[in-house]
C-alpha cells in the first residue's frame, strides 16, 4: 500500500541496468509474478514481444536472461519461453517481491508467508544477539531504535520504515552467525515491503509497537536471550494483529 504522494519503490536492479532492459524486465516480471502469464504458459514469441514492448531483440534477450536467472522462466529451443512454477523462483529477490505486488499492495497470501518467515528467523536472531552482540553492535541497535522513536514523534513514515528495517537488520548483524547474517538482503527486502503495508496510514500502530521494540533492545542490552526472543515474538505478533485488523493478511 502506498502513502499518498509516496513514490512506488522500483525494482532493486533497475539502476544497474540499461533503462530499456529494466523496463522490459519490469513488464515481463510483473506479468509472470501476478499470474497474468500463468505457470506452465509460454510467453509470446520474440518478434511479438519486441513489437509490443518497443525494444530491440538484444534488449529483450537480456531481460529474459535475468528472468531465467531468477528461476521464473526456462527457454527451450522450439518450445519457447515457459513460465516455471513459483517454487522455482528466487522469491527472496527484491525485484520478484515487488513484482508480486499489485498497485503497491502486497497480496494477503504473500504477506502471511513473510510474517511466518519472520517468526521463524527473528526471535532466534534476537536470542543470539543477546548472547553475542558487542558493545558497538548494541549501540547500532540502540541508535536504530532512537531513530524509530524520533520518526514516530514527528510522524515521518519514510523515516519510520527506514529505522525499523535498520533495527531488525542490526540485530541480524549481531548474531555472530554467518549463515543468518547472509539473510540480511533477503530480510531487508521482505521487511521493506511488509513495513510499508503495516505502517501506511497506521502510524499510531507503529507508535504502539515501539514498546515491544524497546523490550527487545533492553533484553539484548542485559544479554537475556530468552527475554529477547520473547520480546521479538511480541513485536511480530503485534504487527500480525495489525495486518489482520486491516485485512492485509490471512488468519489461520
């Protein structure tokens, strides 16, 4: 969901790609991710796509090559470019997550999946951070929390989203676990989308959830792993209840 006047986020690789390639990739990726072109279906032939998108063959092929790398399509001689099942997609890629939205709104199924993944990863990450975080890492978590509080005070939605993501990513960085730390870009992608949905037009809910974030910070500061995990669960459950209250996710 977008805030009035807020620009829709662009796919993460857009700035690194030539403009025409990025446009073709965005168009095709979104068609696939939203189901306009369903799993098992074949994309239109190259000549038709070139004419429709107004791009060169080389530009189109670059876009398709990226879709292949993302696991979204396969190209077979004489069989065309076929859309693969979602289980093959690199769904934690920021571009793919953005394409799975419609008019900036995350569908309820995706929102629930993100929420469940957070419940698996983040409480454990908070517990590890409580055990292992250095003083500098704790300072980073504290700084992010301070930025969250300031953003809430001045009703800065963009600042709130940035600070909230920074808070959770700082905890991930403090786990001392290289495998968990490697999830940082994936977690950043899902949090960026989820927090927009959770806080858009609902800054009061963001303010209300600050206390749970504070409890996470305090537990990490006193190196209480159990309390840190429990407090992180509370932050996630609070967000879940907010999403459910506004019909932004599905309940079990």
